[in-house]
């Protein structure tokens, strides 16, 4: 009886908090100002739009409005979602729906087990549902971090190629702003598209191109691009020093990327070695099992 009352209380409290979070409330002036001053998502590359149902989109907008009213900005999460090409609203809706699915999945599985005749205590479905709900709630965060890390790795590779192109343009006698813009127009891919868009916007607004690159590095959280912008702001007037600095930075980025690739290859080799050892151990057990069975039987 106590377990049933506890399970009903937890379920009722969760449902009450869920409904309370979705009810629109009157926001204070501070929360409204936080909504306007909060970070805005970066423009996404064409072709990376997400497909979502109307219910999911509406739920995501409600959750995003609730976070804005509370003044929760999530700058790191927004940067990860922006570079991964995902919207903040769909991310919030996915988190909530997965958490609700985990809460329902645990009791449903154990209900089927009880119908099959297996004795299940009353508290087990409650704790299993809470554990699955919490695990499913944090799964989108892990996925977003992994996608953002892969995108940032690709962006660093593009920055290295971009530096080589800028050095070639400087060797041809172009100035630094013209060399940066021309190099960004040569490459393809989403990283060069972001570089080209930032430099073109800086040219229209009269902003220094290295300052635009620094702001782009802040948005996508790529330290190499921020360091490049700081270095260009110091040696922008000397063409020879700029060319030497860019060549050295490009070589450093290539060495770092090569070291990362070697490290990943070593990790994969170790994982393959472990898999081969497990396969050999299973094969040996398969060979010795009949002999051991006969010896134990006699």
C-alpha cells in the first residue's frame, strides 16, 4: 500500500510540474530584457534543416520561451547546437520527450514482466522509470557535444587550408584584406562558407577582417581562429611578417591534426586488439567446453 501511494505521488508531482512549466506566465521586466539580450542562434547551412512534427515544434517554442523568461542562456550549449546545425527549440523538445519516454518505458517493461508471471516489487518500476528518464534526458547533450566536436575538428582542418591560401595570395602581391577574402572564396564546404560570410559582412560594415574572424571564432568556439585574429591584428601592417606567421600557423595546425589522427588510429588499433583477444578467448572456451564437460561428468 505504501509503495502504491509513493508511486502515485511521484507520478502526480511529475505531471503537475510538467503542466506548470507549459502554462504561460506573466514575465517580469528583467526576464523580458534577458530575452532580448540573450544569445541568438547562428545561421545554419542550407540543407541541414531538421524535420519535426508540429507538436514537437510547439513544445520546443514553449520550452525556449520558458528558458528565456527565466534568464537561462546556455551559451555553450547554443554554440554546440549552432555549429552542429540544430535548433535550440527542437533540442529542448527532444530532451523532454525522451525523458517522458524513459519514465514510461520502465514501468511498461516491468508491467509486461508482471503479466508474464514474474514477481515484481512496486518500487522497482518507479526507480527504473526515474533512472531511464534521467539517462534519456542527458542523451541529447552527449550527442550535441559529439557532433560539435566533430564539426570543430573539420573547422580546424579548413582553417589550416585557409591559411595556406592566404599565404599564396599574399605572395602574389595582394593586401591582407583582399587576400583573406579571396582565400575564403576559393574553398568549398560549410566552414569556408562561414569564413566567407564573416569576411563579406565585415567588408560591408567597415569592420576589420581579423576582428570578424575573431568574432566567428568566439561563436564557433575554435581557439585557433581566435588566435589567428589576435595575431593578424598585431602584424597586419607588415606583409612579410604576416606571410611568415600564417605559414608557421598552417604548419602547426597540420602537425596537430596529424598527431590527432595518429592518436585516433592508435585507439582504434587497441580496440581491434581487444576484440581479437575476446574472439580468441571465446574460441578457446568453445574448444575446451566438451572436454571439461566430459571430465566433470565422469
